[in-house]
């Protein structure tokens, strides 16, 4: 078996006697998108927090490029190339796009203590990097707070890519967006994968996951409901599995009846 | 022109690849003219405030514009401004420092106690060479303590620094009384190192000792050249550059420049009011010719000017504006300008007249400007007509002021300023009729324009500084009041410049905005939030140390209560200057302007011979107006960026 960029086997996490995550396995390849699907409370957040170094797993193995990993802080994960883009995006709304893009890692000129930000190249790089992702920002001086949700996601993704992420974790990037904006963000996800990153895309929307995903991990109540390559599963099955199969069928029947009565 | 900004959200339009190709000179960016760009800067409210407050007190008082009074308010602004700039940075970083006021006095008193001669009731008798760095170290320690406590306890800085305030206040009084037995501490010129440090912290420039008879030649020259460069730079940023330059424009430009020279000569040779009108006419025509030549040489002509269209709104605004200006003129004639009596507390008759005139004229010209702005959206011809009416009203008002005023400053200075403004407006709309306004971004032209603006403004500033720093023999013979500029102004300007640079151009500046705007986000991307905030507290404490030195060397003595309670003035100055109370937004330059506004108000109220008990009412009104104006500017700025 070829070596994966990231490989997880039987990862478990316990909070006291609560099993937050029980025996979950999946893999991420460079240039591919692994989708993690699950309803609310399925254990998605716990899963990404382990990957991003916020929590540590209690059982199982976590291999990054073949090495066993156990991160003590998000900084360590970041140093190894695992970047997480959370829903709140880690952005300062009143600051401009380029300042947000380089926040914490500003390029400088001059010698300490007389060093200053190389604004020209920072603006240029920010604009170019976003253009490479297919994102065209009109004005890098624009405050991030005035961008739309999709545009903000794009800044966060482009930033993670530029600063050398190998694995990009996206936590529900489309959940707060409209149909059009979601489509835009999905395109960035594909774009990021094309550039050779392994992308972990967390969502509760199979319609968003199926078109972009190469591998699907379905979680329900902390348990893995399956780990499939794209050719092993169709979109309908994915939706079924995710919502717990039988329950959804039941719901469809009930809805159909209710609407029938309404006529 | 925000309604033209209907560009689609960037990411939604076009294919990704197509968007990539169009990375240069983005066509979906609605073009903002130079005036619109200036108007959304966060400092603009404070700049307008500085001009407004200065004009107000210049008009209502006898001597506010003189060198003596200028030195007076700059002196107050210096110490207030140093603190306001530092405090505004801390506020941008999302924290307050209520101990900053008491800290200034504490540093001064600590310093004096360190160097005061040894005795039963005395100090430690250290050399100033040791006391200066030692007190600085203590200041850093106080700042560090504030920051460390705020970070460690996660309590609001409001509470933590309130505690520091009381501790410092108690220490000042307690130590002063314990060591010297008095509530005011003093030191003598004999302290070791005094002769070296005194000029650094309290050096003075006696204006009346610096005579320069050629001053006014340079003053006028710098003023004219500076204004010309500013005008050309504004044109450069406003009109479309020509691909093929028209050389015929250059001789016309030279002719205009020569005409201005002739005008200066006429003004110099004939020094009467009547002849000044002739000089003004020569100037006016020459400036028009010169600008026209320059524009002909560089800019694309306007092909379609359009016909005159006055809609109802514009007509109404024009009517209202002219009526207001007429009312101002009536007020100007009806109320005796020489009457300096108190009309009703706290106003003088003269004050009432000026207030009425300023109110009516302000409202009138605002209406006229709005009309001109609306006309601009229609076409160039309409704008020319409306602007010409506005310019005419301004010039006419100038003549009214000249005819109805006794004071020289109104008869000549204000008169010529109004003539110039009317002329500039007229020239501007004539150019607008003949040449095409730029609607696209041209980075080269903008860069050239910004350089021109900076050079021009620097020349104007130099002109004003020269005029204030030197006297002519004639002025001395006329017994001009002495004025002494303190070196503390240089500290103020230097400190402001350094902080503006730090805030705008360095990592630390970026991090300051970040920790004030969204601390968690900043921390997530690796900004050392706690360290940044602690350093901000140390900057404020360092500024307090500097002000403490300036205070101590000024009189060689300090009261134990020095600086107590002034922290709110710093915060007010910062807020007036456009800093947001909730953090994450503001500028250091704005805070400096805010300090200038407050200092001018305090000094101006005295100069206007109003009852100074009322000064806090004035400050309160200014604060309220400033906050409302700044909110409006910020909203506008964000809307314009959308």
C-alpha cells in the first residue's frame, strides 16, 4: 500500500467516561480531498481538534508522512504543516486584507529595531497568492469586515496555503453561506487540492461533499459509519448513511404523507 | 460616488482563470477621486476640527492668530499631545491606562527627589546623568507592571490601572512630604549635569532675539510655490494624463507663472488695500492662465461637456445657500464690529456677530457646495455654472467683510483668503469643463500626485514656521509681543512622527491593531498578544516619563498633584482624533490633532476673553461633535470600501 500523507487508524478520544470518538480511521493523500461528514454532535469537532493539535488522541495511531504524531499545541501542528481554518476564521475585521493575510508573519525590510513591513511586496504577494487560487480581490486595502463570507474563507485558505500548509483542515466552510458563495468556496477547495495539498473538508452537507471529495469518512455519535473512496459509494448512499439511513427514510415517508394531506 | 460602486463580489464574477489575468488595474474597482480618498481617512475629522476651531477663535478673539498665542496653545498641545498619541496607541490595542496622568507627575517628582540635594529635608543628590536613565527604568517597570497585571489577572485594564493610579497618587504625596516636608518639590540649577540636560528638555527659542528682515520674501515665496505645487498635484491626481503631451501648453504655463511673479511685485511695491485688489486681479488671471497651460500640456481634453441642467434639488440648494450668505452679510453690517462690550454672559457683541456670521456663512456655503457636488453628477457645464455662482458668493462675501469690518485681520487677511478660495473654485470648474476627469486608477499619476502634495504641504508648513520663528526689525519697532518656543514642541512632533511610523509601517503596529480588533484571532495566527499589550503599556509609561522630564525642567519644581486627573483629557484627545473607544481602529496623527483642538480651545477661550469657567462646557460639546463626526466618517469609509 502506498504511503498516505496523513493516516489515522482507530483514533479514539475519551472525555471521562464519554466516548467522544471511537475507533475512527481514514487517510488523506496529497492532492486529494477527504470529506468528513456527520450531523451535529457526530464528533467532527473532536476529530479536527485532534488533527490540529488542540486535543490529543487517547488511542490509535496518527501518522503524518509515516511518522507517529502527537501534537501538544496548534503551533506544533502548524509547524508540521497542518493548518486549520475554523469557522470564526481568525481574522481581524477592521484590518485590511493584506494585513490579515500576513498577520503574525509580516515580511520586513531593514534591520532591528529599524525594520518595517515591506508593504509593497506584502500587497503584491497577497493579491498574487489569491489570484493563484482563482480568487480575485479587488483591493487588498479593503477591510476584511467588508468582504462576503465566501471571500473571507478564500483569504483564510489562501493564507494557509501560502504559509506552507501540507494538510488543510476546513471546518464547515460552507455552512453559513448561500448557494452561490458555497460553490465559490468549493472551487477553492478543489484549487487547493490541485496545488498538491491534502484537504480535510468537514461538512454536514453531502451535496457539497460529494462533488469535491475523493474519500468520505462518515461519523455518527462518535462512531465511524464507514470510510469510502469515491468509487465505492454513490451520493444517495452517502446522504442515507450520514443521516443514519433508516431514520431518514422514515422521515421522508412522514413528510410525503404530511404534504399529501395538505393538498 | 458610492452608488456607482455596483461591482459584483469579486469572486462571483467571471471564471477563475479570467479573473487571474485581470490582476492589474482592476476594472471592477469603482474609481475614487482624490477628494473622496481624502475624506475617508480616519484623521480627516480632526483635521477639519483643527481648521474649524482655529478659524473660530481667530475670528472671535483679538489675538488668537498671533505668534504669542500660537506659542501658547502649541505649548499646551505638546505635553497633552505626547500623552494622547501614546494613549491612542494603547486604545487601538484595546486597553486603557487611567494611571497615565498621575504617572507624568510621578516621574517628574521621582526625578526631582533623586537629584535634590541631600539634607534633613532633601533628596538623594544623584547626578542628573544617573537620574534620567534611572527614572526611565522605573517608568518602564510601571508600564510593565500595568501590562503584566492586566494579562495575568485578565481583569479589565480600567480597574487595574485605576489601582495603579491611586498607588502612584499616594506615593507622590507621601514621598514628597516624607522626604521634603512639602507638597511641592524643587531642585536647583546646581544639580550635576543640569547645564547639559536643561536645553534638551526645556530649551527655548526667543523669537525676538532672531531678527531676519528677509523673512517675508521667503514666507511669500514658499507660500506661493507650495500652493502652486499642491494645486498641480491635485490636478495630476484628478485628470486623465495625455499619451502625447501638447508642448504649446508649456509657454502658457510659463506665462501664468510669470504673471504670478508680477502680481507679487505689484503687491510688494504698492502696499494699500486698493492696490492689493489690483494685485489680486493679476494673481487671479495668472493663476487661471498658468493652470490652464499646465492642463493643456498634460491632460486629455473633455469631449462632451453636456448642456446646462438645473434640477429642483440644485435650484433649491442654490437658493438656500445664497439666502444664508445674504443673512450673514446682513448680520455683518447690522451689528457693530467695534463693539467689544459684553452682550450677555459669556458673549461679547463682537462675539455674537462673528458667531452669527460663521453660522450663516457656514450653512450657506455648505448648501452651495452640496449643490455644486450634485451638479457634478449631471455634467461639467452644470457644475461650472453652479460653482461659478458659489465662487461669486464667496468673493462677494469677502467684499462685505472688508466693507463692514474694522479689524485689519478681517479687512485684509480674511478678505484675501476668501478671494483666493473663490478663485480656486472658479479655476477648478473651468478646468473641469475643458479637461477629462480620471475615472480609472493610474498608480503612476497617483504616486506623482502624492509626492507633489507632500512637497507642497511641507513648503507651506515651512513658510508658516519661518514666519513664527523670526521677527523683522519693523515688527520689533512696533513692539511685537515676545514669544518663546519651547523645545517640547520638537519632542511632540518627533514623538508623533515616530509613533505614526510604528503604527503604520511596522509589525508591532500591525499587531497593535490586531490585538485591539480581535485578540483571539491574532493569537491564533501567532501574534504574541500579551507581549504586544504589555509593550503598549510601556510606551504609555515611557511617554509619561518624557512629559515628567519636560514638566520638571520647565520650572525646576512640581506639585505633588501634578498630572492627576489628566488621563481623561488624553483619552478625549485620542477620541476626538478618531480613535475608537472599543479598540482596533484609530491613528496616532489624529490623536495629535485632537490634542491640538483641545489646547486651542483652552487657550482660545482665554484669548476671546470669555469666562474660563465655561471651558469644560466647550470641551464637552467638542467631544460630542467629534464622536458623531468620526462615526459618520468611519461608516462612510467602510461603505466606500464595500
